[in-house]
């Protein structure tokens, strides 16, 4: 079954001269895989995820999702995306926002489904409060809820654990692990390596737009204390090589 | 497709109608309309005309405020605060978002117009001046069409510039749209071919927003005929379609 195929993708911006943020990236992620995309800040993780969900387009190369392209409406109906620090319509309530998203997916009677999702992300108590009154953790969980509303086949999460307190992180991690149990394909951007090690089947490490490693967390950690140690070593090696 | 556009429009309407800035602007206009009673009391035999003049002008300013400032802020929130990141990856086409946003904000403009017009009617009722009901309705209908055009202009500009610049450009468009008639002498009696071509180009490119202004006329009892009203409606729809096309092309190419 088709999953995510990225072939020779390069993304170049022309601001302040030509600047490539992703360089010749090739990745194949089969269905049912939880893929962790790691890299330091500015490595090209968010640029890659934006191209995967159709917010931007590759300068070169191709992206295939579920056998189509990110611009296909039929493909978009089967993916979920949670951006980094999601921003909402502040004057709507959490429930109203999810109703709005459900209508975009043309769900006829979404109320029961919305209630279930709100409970699963622990927002049932705040569903009728305006979003502008939500805490950072609540916004992250609402971001996750809107990404799950269509029961997606592929879920893209951009730094879903970023900025959360330990309790909030544990809650969101629990939800992601439950999705993994259900066999969802998850593309997961993060720089919190302990969580990635726990959640992901396969990881890719990107630095300065170049994919420098691609393997299971266990394989990458061989000969190192843990994944974090391996990550630092791989980045240092790659920078020496390209210096 | 229509369902999706309606969903975006409904959401835009709900979001903007709860906006405190809009509610504050509406409150100010309602106060101004109430204040016309005082202005009328100090004018001799012109009290009703004063109420109509001040009232329709206040409603018009509210409409322009909603179109330019709430319109620019609306797109600012989507682009700069990245609420678009939650919407664009969904099964929705970008032109559906543009049309939904424009219709939602037009519905908001229509609602605040309706509320303030009802307030104006209530004031006129205290004076027993029911003769002005139809002219006022025609006047606010035409100015709502103008607001619709300005909403689309602010959306077009916000597709490729910052919200502040978008608001400034829309204001320039608004002022130029009302000053278009002053170009006529340059076309009718040109000093040179270059001036004539440039003046003619600007004249036909910019919307003639004066077509939607009958506020002065109705104060003196002049009502435009049905043909003129229908022509203004068709003109607004033509110009709005053109702007919608430009906005759709701009947003289709836009990367986030």
C-alpha cells in the first residue's frame, strides 16, 4: 500500500539570494510506520512537512502521498496535520472549531465524533470556552484533535510536544502511542529525542537540508549511550564531512 | 463546493461578529445615530434631513471600516498568525476559502448595516418621517455593494503584502475610486496623448465607487431609478468577480 514517497526533493527560497533549505531529499515511508524526523533548529524539518501537506511546493523533485500528490483533494481527505504551535480562531469555542473542521470534511452528523475526540484529548471540560482562553497545552491538544477529526490514514505532526509541561507532554504522548497501536502512519517532527526513541519505529536525521541518517532508533543507537548521543555524533560527523 | 464555501463564510461571519473591535465600532455608530436627535433639535425645519444625512454617513463609515480594517485583519490572522496552516491542508480549494471569506465578511457588513439602519429608522419614527425608509434602504444597499468590492480589494492585497500595507493600499484604492470622476476632464480635453491614455487607463481600471453614493441625493428627495440601481448592482458584481479571480490566482500561487 502507498505511504509517503519523497524523491529528490529540493526546496529553494530566493530571499537574500538563493538558499536551499531542503537538498535532494529522498525517503520512503511505508504505511503503518511511525517516522521520526529529527534535526537541529533550522535543519529543514518544518520546510519538509510543509511540502508534504501542500502548504508549499518543492522547487525540484516529487512527493507522493497515498498514491497521489499533496494537492489532490482526495489525498487531503485522508491526511491529518498538526502544525507547530497551532493558531486558531480565538473567538470560537473548541467545539465550534471542531464542528467547522468536520464540515470541511463533509461529515454529516459529527457531534458524537467531536465529543469523543474532545474527551480523548482531555478537552471535554473546556469545549464551550472560547479558544483565546486556552492554555498552551490545551491549544496543542486542540491542534491534535483537529488533525484526528477525519480519522486520517497519515498523520503529520510538527513538534507536537514542543512547549508543553511534563504533564501535557505525557498526555499528548499517550495519544500518539494510542494512534500507533491503531496502526496509523505518523510523520513526526521533533527535537525531543527521548520521546522519539519511545514512539518511533524509524527515524531520519536531517541537518542543513541534507538527510544524514535513516534507520531504526535502536540501530542508530548502537555504540552510543542513547539516541541523543547518537544524534549528536551523527550531526558532528556530517558537519565535519561538509566543512 | 457550495457547502464548503458556505462553511467558510459561516465561520468567518461567526468569528468577525464576536470581534470586540467590530462591536465597539458598531456601538460608536449607534451612539452617533442616537446623537442625530440632538443635532436635529438644534436645526430649524431641516431636522429630518439632518438625521438622514448624519445617519447614512455614520452607517457608511461603519461599512468602510469593516471592509478595510476588519478585512485586512481577517487575512492577517490567517497568513501571519498561521491559522491557514490548519485549513489549507484540508480537502478544500483555495478559491473556496477566498470566496467564503469574502461572503462571510460581506454578511458581517450586512448585519451591522441592518442593525444600524434599524436604529436610524427608530429615530426617524420618533419624527414621523417614514418617507425616507425606501431611499435609506437603497442608499445602504448600494454602500454595501461598495463595501463588498473593498473587502475583495483588501483580500487581493493581503495575498502578497503585509496587513498594514494591505489596509493602506485599500484606502488608496478607496480614495481613488471616489476621485475617478475628476479624471474625466483629462480624458475629454487632453493636454497630450500620453496624459489621455494614462488617465483613461486609470479611469477604467479603478472601480468608480461614486456609483454607489446616493447619500446626498436622498437627503434632497432624489431617488435613482430602477435601471440605475440594477446597473450599479451589475457593475459591483462584475468588479467583484474580477477581483475574486485576481485573489484566487494570487492565493493559488502563494506558499506558506
